[in-house]
C-alpha cells in the first residue's frame, strides 16, 4: 500500500513535529511489522495532531481489517469507503468493554471499562436484537463480557455492536418515527455521539434475552447516532440459560 507522503503537520505550522519526522510510508511499514498493535497506535496518537490524524485515517483502519476482516468487508460492501462514525471508534469497539461507572447509562452498576483480548462479533446474533420487520438490517453483536458475582445484580454481561449503513437502516427510521428521545447527558463510549435508549423506545425483542441466556426483564441497550450499540444484561445461571436456548 503506497500512501501520499506528508512531511508536515496537517493541522498546525507551529507543531513541534514539522522538522524531520518519518513519512507515512515508513510508519505504515513499522506498524504492519508490529501487527497493528492497538496500544502502540493509541500511544502514537498522543504524540501530536499529525500522528493522530494518520492513526485515524490509516492505522486504525488497518487494525480493524486485521482483527475482523470479514466483518469489515461486509460493513463496507454497500460501496462506502468508510464505516459510520470513524475507524478509531470501530477499533475501540472491537477491543474495549465500556463497563459502567454508575449514574449514566445503567444506574446501579459500578464496573469500570477495560480492554478485552479478543471478542467474537456475529451478524446472526445481531438479528436477535432486531424487531421482526427490522431484520433486513445488518447488526453485528459481540458475545457478552461476563462480570460475575456483582452482589444484588448477580452475573452481569456487557455487550456491544455496530450497524451496517445505520443512516439508512429501518431501526433508525423507526426510532425517528416513534419520536424516541436521545439520552440527555450520556454519550457513546466509542464515538461520543448521542444515544437512543432501545428499551425506552420499546424496541428490545424477547429474542435478545434468549440469545444471551439472560433474564427477560434485565436486558437494556443503547444505539448511538453513528450506529454503535452498547448494552447490559443479567445472566441466568448456566443450567437455566441452557434451557432458554433450547426453548428458543
């Protein structure tokens, strides 16, 4: 891959990085050798605005393609050259469980966000989170990140996901038609956009709790303006969840 060389900071002529830093081609080759290490990409982004711009345009995109190639190809198959939101947000979504600090999305939960080594995302699972007449939409949903023995809350699972072409999706159209309200203060942990509460909009199907083996009245999730999803559920005991899967 040959990139257009940019030797100066694209944001500011006074930036300290303007004299003698590496070209984009060299940085690309270095990070390819490092297998697009996300922690190093994040560290590079903090150096200056030029590196941050390079990371957002190129490095996070290559990381996403390396980590989940089939998913990335599908998300872009509509002909768009970029996914909704941005590549950095999508890269973070692939490897970061947002948790909840309490008083924001999920009021009673106090679990800090953290990085996860690897998570499966499935568009088949995503259909379980869509109402029947919205199931032509494409939604990728992760396996739940399990946090066990959370006191009165029991075993808690956090999950996340992303819509393909959310701007033209049936889910977005339905949210608008129903006059669903955006959360007044909380924003998406991945792209900082405002979010809709799918439970409040009465758009959480029963199949969602069955898919995760969760209590029916415990599942809640939000979708942001860029189509990123973040949610929580209280998990059934293992034997009960197996029974729920069989009934589904």
